[in-house]
C-alpha cells in the first residue's frame, strides 16, 4: 500500500461520513420534532461531519508524506559506517541512492555488505512508517468522528460552519495563483540579480548589440558576449506592432459586424467559428507562418523586386495578428454589446444612420473597454513565442524593416535555455533577465488594461 | 395650453359622428377580457388639421399581433397622450410613427401611417429624413457620452443643418433655451452630458431632439425615471413646446396625461378603445374599459 492508495481509501471513507452526518441530523430531527427543528438542512450536517473528519486527516497525511522520507533517510545514514559518513555530501547521496535501489530491487553485484544491511533496515523502517501512518489516520478519524457525532445536536450551526469552511477553500484556491506568481517572480528575480552581477544593468537595458556567446576557455575563438537587449525588444515591438496593425482593425470590425449588423443566426454561427481561431495551437500557427506565409511573402517580394529574407518579421507578425483577431473581436464584441440600447435608440431617434450611430455613439461609448481589450491583446502578442520561434528567425538585427529577419525576447529565452546549460554563465542567466523584463512589461500592460476596463465598467452601473 | 384650443374645437365636429356609436357593455370581466369585447374605437380619433394620420394600423411581432386596427390622427400643434395598462401596445404604436420599430427584425407594420403627405412606411422611404421630422424622447434619459454641447450638436451635425460654427452655436443655445436648460448649463457646455442630474439629462435629450427642428416629437414615458420636481419641469416644457411642435406622449401617469395633453387615447390589449378630449376622457369616459382603467379598477 503506498500513499496514493491510502489517500483513495481515506477519501472514500470521508465521503461516507457525509452520509453519516446527514443520517445523524435526520435522527436528531426526528428526536426533537421534525426537520424544521434542525438549525440547518441535513446536507449541511453531512458536509460538516465530512469537513471535520477530512481536514485533520488530510493534514496529517500531507505532513507525513513531507517528513517521512527525510526522517527515515536520516536514521539510515546515522547507522552507516564512519568511513561513509566522512565522505562529501554528494557521494553520500550516491550511496544512499544505492541503498534505496537495493531495498527496492534486491541486491546487485558490487553491493557492499553494509549496504545490504542498511537496505533491509530501510525496508523495515518504511513498512513500519506506513503501518504507523495507517494506524494514526484510522484512530484520528475515529476519535474525531465519535466526538463530532456526540457533539452534534439540532442546535449545531452547521450551515454557518460549512459556509466558513467553503470560504477558506475558495481563499486557498485564489491564493494558489498569487503564490505561484510570487514564486515565479522570485525565482526569475534571483537569477536576474546573479546575471546583473556580471553584466551591468545599463549595458543590458541600453546596449545595441546582442550576442550571448561567451568564451568558455580564455583561448576560445568567437564571442566575447554582448548583452544589449535593445535589438530584442525592438524586434518584439516590431512584430507586435505588425500583429496589432492586422488584429485591431480586423478584430474590431468583426466585432462591429457581429454585434451591430449580423442577424442572430449569422452571429451564432460566426462567433464560435471566429473563436475556433483562438483554439488553434500556436505551434500550428507557427508552421503555417514558417512554411506557407513566409515563402509566399518572399516570393511575392521577389516578383516586385524586393529582397525579403525567408524568415521575416512580416510573416511572423501577420500570422500572429490573425491569431489575435478572435481575442480582440471577442472582447470588443462584449463591450459593444454592453453599450445600452437606449444610446443607440437615441441616435436613431435623431435620424442617425447605422454607421453614424456606430462611429459616433457606440464606439466612443465602448472605447475604454475596447482599449482595455487591445492592451490585453498587446501583452498576448509580446509574450507569444511559438510563432516567432518558427517564423521570425534568430538573428538579433536592430532594424525597422519588416522584411528582414528579427528576433524577439521570447525566441532568445527559448534558444538560451534549450539544451544543456551551465547555470553560472551569464549566457544562461541572461534568459532570466529577459524574462523579468518581459514579465514586467506585460504586467504593466495588463494592469493598465484592467484600470481602463474598470473605469469603463463604472460608467453604466 | 390655451393656444391649442382651436384645433380641438374643430375636431369636435369631425368626430361628432363617432361619438354616437353605440357601445355594448363588455360581457366579461375587463381584467381578463379578450379583444372581442373591445370593439370599435369610441370618441373622436380624427383631427381637422392632422399632422400625422394613422389608418388601420396592425403591428406584429413575429406571429404575435401587438396592435389591432388602430386609426388615429394627431393634429397640428396638438398634444396627444396615450395611456393604458402595461403591454397594451401604446409604446409599440408610438414607435411606429418614426419607424423606431425597424431596429426589431421581427416587427411588421401594416396599414397606413402618414406624416402630412409623406407615407412613413413606403418601401422607398428613407428613415433618416423621416426621423429628422419626427423626433423622439425616450423613457430613460440617454445622453451620449459626449459633452453637453456635442449632445445637442449631434443632430444638426449628422443632418448638415448649419454652415458656420456660429450657426451651430446658435442652434445649440436656442435648443437648450427652449428645453429650459440653458441657464443651468451655459457655463459648462463642454463638460460631459452624463454628469447632469436625471431631470437635466432628460431636458438635454429634449434639447437634442428639438435641435434638429422636427415637426413632431414622440415622447415615450419621458418622466418615468424622474422625480416629481423634474417631472413638473418637463410637463411645463411640453406645454411650451406644443406651441411649435406636435407632440405624442406615452405615459403611465394619468395625472400627467390630464395635465399636459389636449386629447387622450386609451389603449387596451393592442386596441385603441377610446380617444377624446382629455377632460372628457377623465371626467366622462364613454367606454367601460376606459372607465375601469381611470378609476383604478385595473391596470
């Protein structure tokens, strides 16, 4: 029996206590004069019972899982011969791994006798630990259940307690996202600080050259390492700008068509279709960009005498723009629909045509919401990786020409971290600095977008 | 209100005949009554100098009929109030007069609606010039999210009613004055119209409507979202406006109908039950249903 099995059995048992609690409540109700004499509905008593029995047991199980291995391995290590204990930490870890392998798969050739002995000891300790755990869980469960059973009365305020428990559950779920964000920020932040110890912040922010190859040996040829992030951000900006030039007009007009002109039948057919675009994996967009759009642009450019590189910012930007269209159209559609019909009626009542109404009344009224949507789309474009990896190229050119190959921040992060990396070279660490910058930029954009959207919401409530 | 006595007296003769139409008592309880016991319109639905004439108007929402065979005139410079219980079709009927129902796909209108010689529902009739002649004020004040000035200037701008900026300034000032809002807003013409109080917003919407110089103004419960003081102001305004405009007003408040209108039309379940001089409708209704409604027995 391992932890997952214990967990399943426990979950099933706890689920049973729900029915037990409800049964108890019904009995209590019968004794005191019907269901109405109960403080709460019987299901709340069931949930209360399950909650009381479940939470301590799960906490115990979680703690056990956390500390079980640590304590056992400590105990084993102490019993090892003095010679082993004096080895460096990583070698001791290796020996412990061998012991644990022996315990699981039986002794192999070359295993020292002390290892076999330790393996047997390890095995028995693990078994003991598990039995103890099961015993602890069972007794904890029984004690709590009996106490709750005994204390439960018709006056128990089961509903408010369950509601309180539910509130905590919601709070925990909400904080998962926050803690994760904080974790990401800190991990990126610490690595970035290490990076900035070897490369000055000003060089990173204002340097015009990006070539992260560092010489590993002093006599190695190639790359002294230049970490100016400007070309990367310029590339990101260029591609995002192209994407927005495509996505904003197309998305906005699609939204206007859907919300103002389309008949309900058309709308209900077109809107989901448009949203299918959002469901296409970006990697698929990526090879569409690299294999279809980029060669097409190169050939078309060739026909009219332009030299277009086969990986161009234009191809990546175009496809990214198409990818973002449903984002813009869906958000804009929502805010356009939120514009009260009375405003439209007011304009129609004055003899405005449909397009005058839309241009002069509906869009201005929806503008803050639309801007919010567009800003969210921009942060999406800036963070987009797969399309640019496949279609935009790797050369860090500082150029405003969309027909040339450029690279973006996200592409560089990918190339820096793919493959075997040394985590103490500035080359690898620069990925974290780039990530931090990118994160900051999109965070600010999202924040601004939220502010704008919030301001808009207050207008009609 | 004295100004408009003349058309009413003239209407008297025209409608004398329909006054005499014999009425049968409704056979069933009026609250649950069917259309069958409504019968022909009583009173005097016609005017001698009609601004708008409606003849045998039927309105359908999909398969459901909302208005049954309504014939009514609105005389020049007359204020006609339309009253009736919720869902009786008075707003629907009002919105036919400048084709605001066009925005509802399933709405179909049959019969004849004329603005003087103009056939409102002629297939080739463009709604834009029509709505410039027949303006509308809505239930809830709905100023555009623009400045006070731009709200009023909106209509003149889309219809190209001015040549110089000073002309527009003049139109805006005159309209605001006529809506008796000028004194309150003249110092903040460029602040947002949504920042005004409810009553001011509604007067702004009236100013916006009259800035286009319409001939007819339709008002769909213009005071239902306002407090009594703002309501009183709007009612005063209606009396003032009727000197220059023809007004059709839908209202839930019978007192309001009695105060502002020359004639009152009572609608019941999509039918026009009774039209008569307002005083007469409220003091001596001829139809059982009208009587039941104005005495507060249902509705």
